[in-house]
């Protein structure tokens, strides 16, 4: 029996007559009668006895109907599961975020995704770019939002936006009177320095050489969060990424953009050979919208 035959047989079992079965399936009565006759001929057994316009199922039909109902229950479960997938039920998304995007950009996108797919399960972890690769390759994460280039033959990156450098300083600092700062302004301040292998560290060294100025940086860090905490405590001013600067609000810190600084890409990095789920597509679109 094919699926159409199963559908007609079940309708006749439920309705008890050709007329009512035709009404149930929104088809003509002759079509139901022909299909029913074809089913009985094909199976070589009588499924119904005709009595005064009614169809009485034979014991063989009852046995067959029990099997048909199992099929329909399975189809119903498939339909229910397909409908549930639209709300994210039983779907998961594992997100990696670089430290600066984990402050505001990614959390806002994750929150919006959770509201859009309330039954989905979302995981978020903050990692440096160098540690994201293995998780993506091992399918331990679905997407990484990175502020540094990630190059691997099995990974692909989609550019969602750009970030630049900004200067953070304690509230009340003279820099608040300026709309933007230039490197010479910053080099004249007591700086919270960065290790030379960081983007901030490299650009501070370049500024020092370009402007032939000494770098007053008695405190050195590797982490922008430490730099921000030190700046808020009055230890100096710090050059951080614009994402982090924008996320740090409150009463202690202010920030200004820095003129002439390079732009760096914000990328969504995924596995090249894995098609994106609807959750992943919605999340990436959400990150771009938040930015």
C-alpha cells in the first residue's frame, strides 16, 4: 500500500462510509470507491462488508488499521517535530566570543536570539582567537565571533563589521572636552601599556616612533579588562578597542575615538563543510544588526 491508499483506508475506517470518507478527504465518492476496490484487489483480502450504505470492517481490516494508526502517529510526531523546530525546540547553538565582543555585542545578539527562539538552548563561551580554532574544527562550537583574523583551510569567515581603537580615561579627565583624540595627545599622558604582541601594544610602539616621543607606560597589561579597571582607578589612560570602550559605561570611565587608527574586522567564523542552521543564520544576522 502506498501513502495515498493508506490515507483512503484510514478515512473509511474512521468515517464508516464512502460518502463520509470522501467528505473527510475532500474528494469525490467514486474516487474513494475505486481506490478501496483497488486496495482489496491488490491485497487479495476483503476489508469491508457493505450493509445498508455502511462499510463494516472485517477482522483483517481491524488488524491492518492498527498498523496504519502506528504509521499515522509517527507522521504526527514528525509534523509536531517540524513545527517545534520553527521555535528552536531541541536545537542548540554554541557560540564563542572574543573578550571584547563578549562584553556587549555578542550578549545582545544572544539575548535577541533567545527571544526569537525561546525553546532553543544557547551556549556562550569567551575565548581568545587562538583557542577558537580547535573547538570549531572538532564541532564543539558552531560559530566564533572574532576580532582577530582566524585563517584555516577548513574554516570560513564572514565580515560583520569593523572596530578601531579608542582611549578610555577616568571621568573628569581633560580629554572629555574633546570630540576625538590624536596619538600625540595620548602619548603625552601617563599610559597603561600593553604587551608588544597585542594590537594595542604594536600601535603604541608605532606612535612612539612616528612622533618621536617617549612612552610613559609604567604599568603593562595584556587584557583590556585590566586596562579598563586600572584606568577607572586613576592609574592612567588606556588605548583599547572601540567595542570594549563602548561597552564600558558607568560613572568612572569615559572614552573618545582616536583619529587615524586602523580598522580591524569583526568576523563570524564557521566550519566550511557544515551548512548553517536557522539558529546560526539568525544569530549572525543579529550580531550584524547590533553592531
